[in-house]
């Protein structure tokens, strides 16, 4: 194996001793690590738990290389919370890969790489997202993707600075953050680290609590105080959505559900809390049902009270197929099927309030709004992020 260059711009400062001790032993060292002390992580079999096609190589320059062809390698005896992670990585062509951190079982924060020749200008080159139930939710968090100076054929240096709910990502020695994440939503304040394939990794280091002044408090969420977002939803149990081949799209699509097939009021409906941005993240709550070669569906319902008969315009984002009923009548249906011409909504098949807009016909008094939504990706062959968000044009004359 050829020598791996230590890239220009690597952050390799000498961190002085501090009185505060980092009391949790990580990366296999038997003694507690000093806070703010940089440690290099051995890329050797005794330090990593392999899951899939993983190998450990020793280069001509005596550097260790972790090669993940398929699956991932998890760092043993690790509890990473805040600090700086740095590593070099080499991708396999344009195949997608990444790193997950603060990993708890099947839930984590993730940095996703889509290496390509046009990474310098493509806003899909790198992305932050949470994962839940082993599902990478890239299509729910399109606001956290951007271009990056990635070399799709050579080695790249990656630096993650993680502080509480914030993260900055620096690629190949960038002086300013290549990607800034104002609210990490993986769900845990600490956890393990996994390196995913296909990719090779070298020169991994961890500096606990070194955050370069990055604040820990999450960025403010405008949707949290925006009364236009519809947020009080009840969810049914997930079900297998019947499907059939659509001659227009040449794709299996969900069969239009009848309002009468909605579970009864006595069925086990459960309230579902929103993620930042007014998002109903169904994968977070029901991702364990997103399995197998089937399309997963669910019913959602809410009540909107109107002071008088009126028409209320709404914007809605969703993945992947949706049917919306008001007081038992179908008023909107739409598809946001990734990569399917004529059925993929901007931006790029991802969830956004720009996916669709329509009018809600509301009568005076209580109005039941019901949504059937499925996670149809490639006819159920794959499962990614699944969710919905809805925002009213205004709240004049209505209340939840």
C-alpha cells in the first residue's frame, strides 16, 4: 500500500495539561484521559468491533489503515460526547458512506459523504442527518447538506467539532466550516463511534472537550413558536401499504386508501411529538416498521377548529406518498418519489414545505384533518427517512 499523506491543514496542536480530568476511559486507554488532550486511535483489530466486511492493513510507511468494504467498524470502550474527531478517508468511487457518532444501538448522529467529481459545486456532497432504527434520514434533513472540496479519488482529511447540540465540519483543511449544524437531533448526548463503508480510514484522533469555542446550546427553532405549524397529531399503528405497478412511472405505487379504511376512534392512536422545524419524523417513532420488501403506511389525524366557514391555504412537505382528507373528503394527494421523473418534488425528492400547497375547506366548528402517508422508496425495496410537515398560511379565525 502506498504511503498515506498527512494532509496540509491538519489540526495537530499540542494541548496543555488541564486540571479537569476526562473521567471516562475511551479508545482503549487504561488510564483516564486528560481533558483537552489529543489521543491517536489505533486502527487495529483489538480496538474495533467489526460488523461486515472489515479488514486491517499495515502500509509501507508503517501506518495502520482500517478498510470497511461493507458494514461498519465500531470503536470499543468508547463514550464520545463533545470534542474534536479527525481522520483521513479514501472513498470507493462515488459510493456513499459516512461516520456515525453518539451511537446508541440503532440511533445516532451521522455525517454522510456522497463523493463525486463535482463535489466542489454539488450541494449533495456531504450531509448531516440523524439515524434511527438503522435508517439514515437524509431525505428529511436536506437543509444540512452542502458542497465540499472532496477528492473522490484520493485521501481526504475530515474534522468534526462537536459541542452539545452544535457541530462544525471542516474538509481538507478548510479554515471556515464546510458544514455547520445548529441542532443535532440524533437523540443522545454521548455514545460510540462507527466508521461505515465502503471506505478506508487512517490517522484517527480524538480530542475530548476540544470544541474551539463552539457553543453547546442549540440554535433557536423558529417553528417552535410559529403557530402556523400544525403540530398536534395522533398516529395509528403502521401497516403494509397495498401497491401496484404504475404504468406512468414504471414504479410500484401505493393503492389509493379509502377514508373508510382508517382505524376507528377506539383503535390505539398515539400522540406524536415534532422534531425541530415542525417535522413529524415518522422514522424516529415508527422506523422499526420500515423493514422488508414492502411499503410501510400510517394514518395521522388532527383537529382544526374554525370560527367560521373558510378556506385556509397550506404548504406541506412529505416523503413519499400522501393522501389528505378533510371531514372525510379527499382534498389533496401527491407523490414525492425520489429519482422518479414526474413524481419527485423539489428539492431533489427531499422533504420541504415547497413540496406542495393546496387549500383546506374548513367549516365552522371542529374539522377533522386526516393523512395517509407511506414510505415508498423503489417500491419498498429500500427504506429511508419518512415524515411530514404542514404549515398554514395564517391562523386567523382558527385554533388547534
